[in-house]
């Protein structure tokens, strides 16, 4: 086989299924690779023995001519937050839960294994997935493989770095403000935030806790085709999730073959909301220009949103209430005192955002959310998708204690996470969004762009992602490790 880092999940599954390659040999190579990139802190737990059992099962099935599914024998990583595999520890990035073992599989893990996947481990995340830098007291900070000092993003940073380092072709993430898309941008991979309900999720103690703001799990991959393949596996109705809906009658992987001239794209350089560093703007501009040169209809549009100050405060109010409630649920379930527990100061400050929020104040933010939703819907009128940068800066320091930039494109900003990303808006509105690689800055840092669509129009996102990959290929541009 050629170098694993250049192989797609679909190719690997095909070769294992046809008994032309060994799932166990592939797994052993993956486990060796995890050791090689140990300094990236991509994994919290590596599941060697259970993975070996699954790989042997995949090889035995292939020898009998049986097909385990579209991910037959393919190594996959799962984020150590809401994805749970029975018998494997589920820490949620908390040192106080270092010995917590999951009692049952999550829906995502059920579907991965039903499709033949070999789960190789759980990936690093900040405690409770509370921020966009992946660092915790368990394994430390995860940098982007492109720069040891810069963050892989968060909170799905371990998954994104594992993909960029060539350890696995597929991984899972989750997103409540950009946690799939920020690390995708920082690590030059794809992260897709689906519409609420498309990928079912069941939080054991709060089945209704995913709607304010919208919290979803989704696929991450190095290629558009692989991301579509994983979405095909994960999407579909499950009655354990009260928000779950029947999937559209489409195969997402087929969307990656859509012809460029059929695509109609609205472009906003900053959502008319925040300053963006010139290095980011120029890189995204170049990608959009190439998309138009390939035949897509591309037009720059204005976006009518509430002011950054108003909308970001609405987001902070609701995200604070979410994390405060989540922390209280964990405190009750696992007997954790977050005032004295071994957690980062940023965890306590995030929890504190919601402790004084009245239920009425939380609900009133939906007025601003409605205005934002209407603004995005208007911008999409007449277009398949809306394209905008993922981040306002290329990336940022990997350590939580270093904070965030206080100046962007010559303008003073507060120095908080919402300043450096254009992702959180779509957790307020609920639109599906994919972050895909746009290119690199002059100093070699990756830049991502977001592709935004109407609800349940994930196929449109994947079509544009695939076209960008064809005209601006990125899979040969990862650091070799």
C-alpha cells in the first residue's frame, strides 16, 4: 500500500473488504504512528486491545467474503466528550474523571461499529469542551501539526490534529460554537456541523440539552469524500434523541461529484460583523476566486445581522447557561465540586457565565437569534451556499493562559474567543456549516473557510467542499511525521 497518510477511508475499506489489505496490519501501523506523534497530545485514551479484536474481526470477515459495511476495518478516532464506548474511559477532558468508564456505547459509536469501523481511541478535548483551545490537566495542550506553538483549535482539537498528522482518515467531533470548525481551520482538515437532528445524539441525563445554542456532533475528515462517507454512516433517525429526524433521501457521498457550473455561491469576507486579519482575508479571497474561475457563480453579498456586541452577548448568555447547567448535571452525577476541583480557571469562569442568568434573560436572547437567522436566510436567497472565513486570525497560542489577540487588522478587540472566530453565529441560527481548507498564510499556517447552507442541505456543503478540493488540493500538504 502507498503511504497511509495519503489514503482515503473509502480506499482503505475497499482493499480490506476485498482481502487485498489487512485491517490488523493497518491498525498496528496506526498505533505506531500514535506513538510517533506523542508530542501532539492528540489522544486521551488509546484502545489497543479492543481495536485489535475489531481489526481481527474485519480481516476474518473479509476472508469469508463478508462485508462489514462502508468503514470495513478502517481506523477511526472519537472525541472524548459525548462519544462513548462501553468499557473505555470517558473523561470529557476532566482530570477528576480520569478513571470514569463508559457503561454503554453512544449512538455515534454504535453506528461506527455497525459500519465496520475500528475505534482506535478517544481524542483530546478541553475540559467539558468549554473553549476553542485544546488543553487540559490530563494530557496537556494539543498544537496544530503545522506549528508546535500554535493551537490545534478546540474543542475537537485532538481529532483535527490526529487527522492532519495522518494517524486516522476519519474522526468525530462536536460543535456548540465552532468546536468542529475551528480545529478544522487550524489543522487544514474538514469539519462539518450538521443540522440539529440529522446526526442523533443522546445525552444520558438530558435529552433536550442540545438546542440553546445548537449543539451537534459531526464528521471530520481530510477529504470531502471521506467526510461525506462518515456523514452517510452517522445520519438518520433514532428515537432515543427527541430532536432526531429522518434523513433526506440522498447519499451524501454522491454530492461530491456535483458539477461546478451548477453551484451558486454567496460570499461574505467577514459576515459584516468582525474585523479579519489580511492574511486570512487574502487566502479566502484567493480560494473564492478559484472557485469562480472553475465555473461556479460567485457573488459578494451583504449580511444583515445584529451588531457584534449585541449578538455575541446573546451567544455568551446562552452558552453560559448551557455550561452552567451541564456542570451542575456532572456535579450531581459524579460528585464533583467545581469550586475546588482540579480544573482550569477558564472552566470555572465559563461555568460562572451562566450562574447568574435568569431563565427569562436566556429566553429573551432568542429575539436576536431570530434576527440573525433571518439575516443568514436572506443572504442565502438565490444561492446554494454562503461562504465566509472560519476564523478571523490564522490561529493562536496553544495555551489557555496566553489568551487571545487583542487587536485584529488594526482594530482593538476584547481578547475573547468570539473575537477570533466567525463560527458561533451559526450555532445561534442552526444552519449547517462545513469548514474546509482554503490555503496557507505566507508563514505556513492553514486557513479555513466556512460553507453555510440551508437546514438539511448538507449535500450542498459537500459539493462545494469537493470542488474546492479538486481545484485547490490540500491532501499532500500535511507535515510528514
